[in-house]
C-alpha cells in the first residue's frame, strides 16, 4: 500500500516500512479526519515527515562520523561506559543510637581483650599448627570470627 505525500511540486508516492505501519497510519488518519473534519493528507504527511526526520538525523550522524571518526568513537565509548553495569557498593556506618558511651567503653575493652586473645591463638597456630588448639581456643576463635563479621556488617 502506498502513501501519497503532496508537495507544492506535485504528489510523491512513498512505500511505508511495513503493512502494519500503513494500516496504523490509515486508522490514525481516519480518526483524525473524523474528529476534526479535515482531509486525509495532513496526517499521512506528518507521519512521513517524522520518518524523514529520523532518516535525516541518522544520515547527519553518519556523515559527521566519517568526517571526524575519533570524536564519534569518544561518544560511543562514553555511551558504553554509561550503559554498562556497575557494582553496587554501599557504605554502612554504625548506628550511633545503638549504644551509649558507657556501653561503648565496656564493649571496646572486651573487644580489645578478645583481640589480644585471638592474636595469642594465631601465634600458637603459626608455631604449632591448628591441631594444637584446645576446645576453648577453638570456641574463642569461632566467637571472635562471628563478632568481627557483625562489626563489619554494621
């Protein structure tokens, strides 16, 4: 099905991209003319003008890329950087309302004591191996590991 574009110089016949587009334009034209009592040509002219605008823009970009390829490569690189996925990083800060100053000082002392105990156990592991640990030392290491993870996650 052909669409006709009438210019001052005379009618020009254009083939639409698909029959579905043509059907859509005809339906749109009928609705528009029925509502406004206008002839068929303006709606088809607008649709073809829209396609021509996109085609002209694409042609302009293509010609500009031939003249200055390095400039358009930068644009393409920026577009790629903008559209690629980035890892989601979150900075978590400890809640200040969770503890009072007295609780924090007691907790810090207990934490430092635990750190000293963990350091002692790690030195023992380095000297004698993990088989030399007692049950109490293993429990201390597990408790310290859990506490360190909780502190890191906030």
